[in-house]
């Protein structure tokens, strides 16, 4: 069992180990007599959400009353309508402030369930149980929760830390190679931000499907995130480093109508930003070479199907942009990134410089 402790506005553990899912009730403090609402999507419900599954049984054995709210999942349902419906469900079933929500699923479920937990009665406890590798590596830790508005992604939300994160590597056997790659991209990102061991582990990996390799990668990536989030929980500065490759990635996802997966877009985004940074002299070419070597090791498709103009237009419609500048994360050295503001009118040229070497 791997245990990490995140010490922010709330102190909580991240536990990783085989069999954790079926023993969830045993890890919840004061489970006896509490109501627990599992929030999950239809796909994950089939796998782990049923009453006969060990997860549900372990909660009942611990003395909790178990409820479940299932939604269709997907970006289309990551909205205020789903939040309202969850809040009404909790209220109808007389949930109180001492009751608990479990977010059982990928990043969308974590964001939705976390925001419902942040809003219900002005905030109740919630536990993250990621069932995708991407969520295990990144979104289940750090307390970002929220939903999309018609004007853009993640525009409504709250910082609300979970009280516990449980990752059971047994879930990896249900994931496609592509779903694992999504999380591997985020782990490589963490490596470039602050841990050369991640890059060495990734580069020397013999089997990207291996559960022990993936678990170790997730633990190291979360450790990088833990250090940053403990320093800057509400992203007033340093936490933005976790967005390495994400300006381009969000633009790529948007241009593709969300057909290019987040982790794959992050891989492309990191290739673009390291290439452009090397061309502009903001980092040594060896940083870009190291980035390409580790991404190519996992055979990420890196050729971006969109032009610099298309990416800029998508990036600048992001309502979270401040004023006339855009902040990029630059991989200054392998294992060290910095934030750099550039005028928005320079973004197309930056993307162009990055795209050139990927053709
Ligand atoms: N995924 C970036 C963050 O949590 O800040």
C-alpha cells in the first residue's frame, strides 16, 4: 500500500493498493450511522456501483446507509442541471452535514460530485475514488471541482478538497491502452515540472500496461502535485505550473470537438510548447529532445491536425484568460518549469514555431 498525505486547508490521505475498492468502508472514519451517496456515471455503475459489488457491501458492513446517484456522464452532463438534480436528490433523502459523498469515476464524475459536495449545505465531506488512470494521476487530488457553462468549460466551481482519495490499481485491467496513455501523459507532465525520476521510470518502462509501473508513476506524479498544491492551493501563482502543455491541449480538444482525448492533447501540447520554447531560446534544445524521446517511447500521436491560427482562436476564446496577456508554462530545464506571460498577439507565432517541428 502506498500512502501520501496532502496537507492543505484540509489534511487528507491518498491511498493506493490492490483491493482497496472492496475495503472502502474500512477506510472511512466514523462510517457507522452515516449516509453515503455514491455519485457515478452509467458505465462505472455497471462495473463497481451495484449493490452486490464489494464496494457497496463494505460500506454497509461499516454501518453506513448507502445511496446512489447515477448520471449519464460525459462533458454534456457536466453542467448545472446535473448539480441541481444531485442537490435535490440529497435533500430529498435528508442528507445532513455529517453525511458523505463518494465520487466514483473519472475526472468528470470527480468534478461534478466534488462541486455538489462543495455546494450542498455549504459543503459536506467527499471521497474521491478514481476509476480512470487520468483521474488517479491528476484530478482526484487537489480539490478543483466544477462544471461547464454554455460560455465555456469549468466556469462554475469551487476549491473543495476531498477527505480521502482511494486508488485501487485493480481498476486498470478494465481500461484500454488509450485510457492508460491519457494518465501517462499527465505523469510525464509532472516529471517535466519537478521530478526526473518520473521521466527515467517512464523512459525505461518495459510494459506500459504493467500495473506496478502505472501505480508507481501515479504515486510519483501525485507527489509532484502535492508539493505544488500545498504551496498554492487556490492557484494564485505556482499551481498554474500544472498546466504545462494545457493552453495548446485545451485548444486542440476544442478544435476536435472533444474527439481528441485530454491526455493525448496534453502530449501534443507539451511537444508544441517544448519545441516553440527551444526555438525562441527559452530553453535548450535538449529539453525538447527529451520531451520528444519520452512521448515517442509511448507512441503518442503528436502530429497536430490544426493550424496555429485555429489553435489561437480556440485558446483565446477561453474565458479564463486575463487581459491582453496569456500565461504559458515553459519547460526551462528538464524537471523545472516557469510561468511566462506573452502578449496574446504573439500566441499564433508561438504555436507556429511549435508546430513546425512536429510536421
Ligand atoms: N490539473 C491541474 C490542477 O489541478 O491544478
